[in-house]
C-alpha cells in the first residue's frame, strides 16, 4: 500500500491550524485532494463497460482495446462484489478479459454503470514524487479555503471578492507540477 499524497500533519502545518479542527475534517480534505489529483494521473488501468459471469468465469468487456495480459494480477473495482478484488487474468482478447470467481451465480452480460476498472501493477509510486505531493497539498489548501471561507468564493454584499473561488481551474493551477505524469485520458475535453 502506498502512502498518502498529502498527510493530515502536512496540511495542518501549511494552514497553521494546529489542533483547531478534528482529524476527520482535515483527513477528508486530504483524501479529496488526493482523489482529485489521482484522477488525472496515468496508471496501468483499463475501464470496462460490461461484464457477465458463467460457471464462475467472469468476462469483462472493454470499449477500446486494453493493454492487459494473460496471467497478470489485477485489481478489479466498480463491477460489484461478485467480481471486485484482486484477481489473475485467465483469458484475453483485444476487447475482453476473463477471471475466475468463486461461488458467484451466473449473471448475463450487462452494462456497468457508471464504469468498472481493472488496474495492474505500476512501476511508479506517486506518493513519493515531490511534484505530485506539492500539487496535492496545493489542491488540499484550495479545498480547505473553499470549505472555510465565507461565501465560498463569491462576492460579498459590499461587492468585494472573497479570498477564493473553487472552480474548473483547480487542476489548471497545478497542471505544470503534474504534467509529466498526466494520463492521456485525463486531457480529453
């Protein structure tokens, strides 16, 4: 298991809040920042749109060719308890993989809403990359400010801007730090 991208102690120190707020509140902000940054990074991950189970063999279907291989250990998520978890790929085509399940009842092919993921091992631990950690801290500080600023980024009654406005530029402000690690799929749109 990898370490956090930004820790409770790091965020407390950056904000100078000491022990004024509960660990739960601060940790939620840290985890939110990590999730936002993680969503933009490149992982060894493919996304499946359908699955079926027949005789304890699950077939996951992808809309685009995947890069997974026979015998690879993967972590499956977003497909329901019958399939999710650590698995070994037992069959591969360009658009499908199969894995063995145990004790699962047969399930006809159906869409996975919103989408499932299959993640293989990675050669990089982003939690130790300084740029990723700094970007995560910056995002955490921005979230904290939006969470704790009055009017959360609007304009006050006397028409002076408040100190922060949460918006679609959140990642744009840290994109330079994480640019070498961005997933091509996160740059669409």
